[in-house]
C-alpha cells in the first residue's frame, strides 16, 4: 500500500516537472515583451534593458527556468512584473474565492448529478430515464459562460433577486452576501459537471444492477430501495468518485471565464490578467499551483477508493 502511494507520488512529481517545463517554454515562445507592456510606449530601450536585467529576463532560458523552479521549491513563485508584489501573496489573496466557488460547484454537481443518475438507473427505459438523459445532455452541451449569462438575465435583470457582481467573498464577515454573490456562478459551473456525474452514476448503476449478487439480494426479499442504496450504490460509486475528484481538480483551474463574467476576484481572473499583461511569474506560478492541486486531488481520490472498497486495498498491497 505504501509502495503504491510512493509510486503515485513519484509519477506525480514527474508530471509536475514536465508541465512546468512545457508551460515555461510555451510562455516564453509566445510573441510580445512583458517589459514593453509594463512600461508603455514611451519607455526608452535603456529603461527596458535595465528592468529586464533586474528581473533576469536577459538570461538564457535554461538559467531562467532553473532559477524559477529553484525558487518555487522554496515556496517563492517570484515577483509580479505588473504589480511588483510577490506572486504567492497575490495568489493567496485570490485563492479563497476560487476554492469556495469550486467546492460549492462540486457540491451542487454531486447533489444534482447523483440524484439524476439514480433516478435514471432505477427507471431504465422509462419516462424518468429519458427526462434525466435529456437534462444531462443539455447540461453537457451548454457552455458554462452561456448558462451564466442566462442566469444573469433571469435572476439579475428580469427578477432582480441576485446581484450580477458583489463585494469580495468573505464568509466570515458576510456569509449571506457571499452566498448571494456566488449563487449564480456556482450554478453556472456546477450544471455541466452535474450532467457528467449524472451520466457516470447512471452508467455505473446500470452495470451493477445487472450483477448476480443484486438478483440474489432481490431473491432474499430485500426491498428495491434497500438493494439500491446498501448494495448497488456503494459498489457503483467508485467510478463516480473518480469523476467527482477530476471535476473538482478541473474546477480549481477552470473558473477563469466564470470569474471574469461575474467579476469575482479569484485565481482564474488573476491568471487572465497575467496573460493580458504578459506577467510571466504570475502565469507560471498559477499554472504550477493548478498542476499541484490536480495531482494532490487525484492522490486523495485514490485514498478514498481504498476506504470505500476493501478490494482496492488488497490490490494495492499486492502491487
């Protein structure tokens, strides 16, 4: 078991190294000069060269990468070219909004998706199954920014129930206002992932419900609800949990458009601003943190699999 997780950790480190190299090279291969963007058109070449030298941007690429990755391993992601502040401080200030939004969207996707999937699987071939399938297909097909715009038109423009944008999210001081601000972004993000969870739940449950031990449970006189909840759902939930974990990792790095539409001060919006301003340290730092979160979430999901299904513990022990 320990050897299995050490192996997964080793593969995660390799993946992070590859992502950091590829992101670094692609970022520096794109056209444009961040120093010129920062100083404006009136800057002299001498001023640009001085700042470029101070930031180390005149060094060869491999030396820039080694300096950056060495600082990152010590917890220093560099200094923002645009603001002059440490990237870590900028990200930490924006991180709560993104994390809360991702958690709420994940909860919404689980609540809606699992219920739809169970209803569809328990009523295979019937009207409820077809209705749940239509809802899931719509959720997958509609882009989250389009859903967000529709929600803004309905709840903010027509009904005037919710604010289009609000103050920075602070659940400690203003939990009610924070929830009102995040309600529409949460629904817009959670809709597509709820559809994915619903499809996965239905597919997994349909496979489990056709197994021999399910027919044996019915033959023993157990009720349909008991069989579904206590016997089928637990065994069918492992691939669903995989989908939820991956969705949550994607949500941590995939809130860029929603944060921009709803003017939320999150990490995704900070990344977009960094791209617009050619702020290399901000972009590199956020991409690296997103990659780390993706690897950590997947390792956490592996641990949860072992807790849910003892057979996985045995397989991992043998490996």
